[in-house]
C-alpha cells in the first residue's frame, strides 16, 4: 500500500508541474514524505557521475559565494536542492518500470488540461469567425498563470512524450491520437504566439525523423542539432544582429541585453561577478533610461545569466549534466525524448533565463534526473 501511494504521488507531482507554483510545491512535499517510507539501500549511488557533477557544483557555488559574491542570497539553492532531492528519489526509493512509463503521461495530461482551461475563456468570448484573433492571446485570456514561453516548452515536451509512448505500442487508432496531439499542440502554440515554441516543435519533428536513420548518422545529426544553440549564441551576440533585432522589436527587444551582458562577461569570464549578484551587476551597467533598467529585468538568456554570476565554470558544470544525458542517449540506445528535452532546454536558454522562475527550475530538475535514470534503466550501463 505504501509503495502504491508513493507511485501515485509521483504521478501527481508530474501532473502538477504545469499548474500554479503552489500546486507543484505541495505535490513535492507529499512525494517527499511518502518517499521516506519507500527507502531502499543502494551502495553504488554516490559513485554515479550525476552525483559527482552535483557535488562539484555544490562546492563551486559555496566558494563563489564566499569569495566572489560575498553574499549568500541566490535562487541557485532551489536548483541544487531539487536536483539533490530528485537524485535521492530515483536512486534510493522504490520506483518500478510501470511508474517510470506513466510519469511522462501524467505530465502531458496536466499540460493539456492547463491548455484547455486557458483557451476556454477565449472560446466563450469569441466565435469561430474570430479564430484569427487567437494568435498570441495567451496573456489576455489565460486563467492559470503560466508564462507563455514556459507553457510552450512544456507543451512541446508533452507532445514528444506522447509520440514516444504511442510509437512503441500497438494501440488501436494510434494515428488518430497522434494527429489529435499534433493539432492540439499546434493550436496551443498559435494561441501562445511563442516563436520559440514553434522552433522547438520543429526541432522535435527533426529528432523524430533522425530516430529512424542509421545509428551513426543519427548520432552525428543529433550532436549537430545540439551544438546549434551555441553557434546561434555567438551569432546573436554580434553587433549587427543586435541592431537588426532592435529595429524589429524596438525598445522591448530582449536582444539588446546581449551588448551589456557581453561586456560583463569579458570583465570576469571565468568566475563571474558572484552567484546571486546577477541582476544587481546588470542594473549597475545599464542605462537608467533603458527599458531593461526600468523593469529590472534579468538577462533573458540563461547562458549569460549563469556566466555573469558564476562565470564559465558555472556554465560548464551545468552543461556537464546535459553532456552526460546526451552521451547516454546517443552512444548507447538512442533516446528520442531525452534528446528532445536536452535540445528544448539548450535552445530555450537562448531567449529566457529559464532557471530564474519556479516553473523552469522544477521542469529542468525533474526531467533532467528523470531522463538520466530512465535512460539508465533502458541501457543498464549508467
């Protein structure tokens, strides 16, 4: 009985990730309590590569805060805490194969329900003749307060998880479910108006095509897709790119942050200006009359957000988690969903400081650890 309750709590936690912050926080408390009654011994747990990277990150954060930031105020505690907690859940509690298979479906169900709830007010106030006004109306009609960039990210992964579930099972009317999922995701992306969401949707289909190719070819193409965000980061940081985006978006262009962020990076490239002092450092460099300064915004780019606070060292440690997951998902047995998750995060890091918000922190921590241990169980090599 205690094991079943624990498994159900994991479904509830996955289901709640797309809802309001209180939902996922309370679900996490429930899961944490029930996990204490399902602890199992695992002598090899502390020898895992993931734990070593996490320990290295802990030590670096402490040293950076003590000697560079000289402050202990930072949201990185949430990331470290959740990564540690999910590592404990997957490594030291009883989670069977059936539960691993249903967790992504529970998450997808939650994402789809949030979408339906948030599109309902639009349907009540508009007729089918006004369907064109659906585009980019998320912020106007949404009931559940999830930023459109995050919802688009959740939606694309949900679509991938549903496709991954259906393509490996002989389910009646399989293609009907796939077509419905495609249509629903496309409409919801249209509703959010998230350009990044459409890009991730395209990337998911590219990985789906790649998954049917020969092992060596699909590995090469996958690595190519996953290195593209870093090429784009370099290109977008060029002055001409800044000018172009500023002309398109005007005063609200997120790309204008790049110029200041570049300067801050060059001032302290290796260890940054101090973890927890990112916003303070950026504000001191910005023009007081600028849009970014008046709204006290973050970097709107996770790479710059991390490099300003913790330098290249922090960025590289974070990327080590992805490297570990990507190696396991390409060199061993090709894992379509895990690679899509990695690509979605790496591309989203270009336009949003994903790990500054509750939804981003929970999503990153939960699925990073989930996929690492899910791939481990499939490969039996991690």
